[in-house]
């Protein structure tokens, strides 16, 4: 269970910059 939580946290950390970049894009429409 702890390993799953760590893996999820690591994935979230890796995705954070990508998500931030997406939010900076102008929204279509």
C-alpha cells in the first residue's frame, strides 16, 4: 500500500509541470 502511494506521488510530481503548462495554454472557445 505504501509503495502504491509513493508511486502515485512520484507520478503526480512528474506530471505537475505538464499539467501546469496545459493550464497556461489559452483555453479554446
